């Protein structure tokens, strides 16, 4: 029997944090500790600088900090787990000690997730929806972590785009629950910019409401992405207004979390949109 909109979880659990859903949109601030991420690569490689930037994002309205140690930009060079661990764990340890907010680790590797969760991280954000590393689901379950399951595709070929995204996410959801991850610990991400061209990204945005059939909260990550750049013909640093449009529309179409670079601006967009759509 298919899930329905009314079945959407009302609380997202991630270890000791419980985030009630429905009354507000949660802002996930992006913290890349990489030399080559598409938007901010090289800016926060030093652990102290990374921690300072995370503090600033919290002050500007971020509810969650998402730390990435491996670039996933188009054409990225895969990173070994040990190098990724060396990049992210010192930052995770300091943020867990310094901030009263959930810390997310953006990784596809069970070894990295294990170290991050041992250091106190709260959420695993996997761009392959637990379908790349067979151990990642069980590691997440062992720590009672929150998990973001994102859609991705190596081929970019679809029979029906949103139907195929939902099918992929159902598979990910089965892996998660089969490993013991509770549904109230899971959120879904349609994967804007991953395995999709411009037309497919725009269609995913238009059809975002269809993801509600899975009965789980939705995270949307459109910040500064090529979809915005191609529509507006703008460089990465000039995509704030275009990102704002996608954030507002995404919230109106059911997103509970938005993953962003420009926290102050997108927090304002979210609060204004929430005032319209969440009353």
C-alpha cells in the first residue's frame, strides 16, 4: 500500500536531536573542507577557519552544519577514505564540542561515517542513498544517526524522471530500514545537479511534490548549482537570487530542509516563505 502525504514523519531524529517538522524549514549550512568544491573549494581547508565559518553560519540562522571532505562536482577525482577522514574529523570534533546544533557529514564511505559518528556527528548525508558502500547503512543504524538518502544516476537516462527517482529512493529506503535505520531518522533528497541535465533538474523541481508519496521529509540542495547558472547565465558567486527562487519554490512544494551556502539570505527567504505556506 502506497504511503500518503498525511503519513509524513512529524519529527526528524538524529541521535540526541529531535527536529519537529511542519512549522519551519530547517537551514543546512554547507561547510566544504576541500580544495576543489565547485563553489567554495579551498576557502575552509584550515580546521580553525572551518570552525569559524560554521559559527558564523549558525549566527546567520543555520540549524544544521553539513561538512564535506570530498568534492562531488562534475568530473571530481574520488578521494580515499583516509584522506577524507584527515580532512573532516578535526572539524567534526571541534564543532561537536563548540556548537549546540546537529552536525552532518557528507560522505559515501562507511569508514568516514564511522569515524565521524564516533567523533559525535549526528547525520550521514549520502549522495548515493546507501547504494555505493554496503556497510554505510549498518554504521548509521548503530549510532542512531539521521540519514539523508539522495537520488543519483551514472547514466542520466530515465523512462519517467520522477517515477525513476522515486524507485531509486524506495530501494535506498529498503536498504536503510533493512539495516535497522528507523523511518523517523530518514529524509530524502531528489539530487538536483546529480545525474541530471538542465531540463531534468527543472522537471525535478516542478514535480517535487511527487516525492511526498514516500511519506518522508524532503531535503533540497540547489544552492549556486549549474541549473541556476545556466538559466541565468551567471557565475557561481552571482547565483544568490536564482538560488532564492529555487528555495522558495522548493519550500512551497514540500521541502523541509534546504542545503545552502548563503545562509543569511536563504534564512530570510525560508522565513518569508514559511509565513505564507505553513500557516
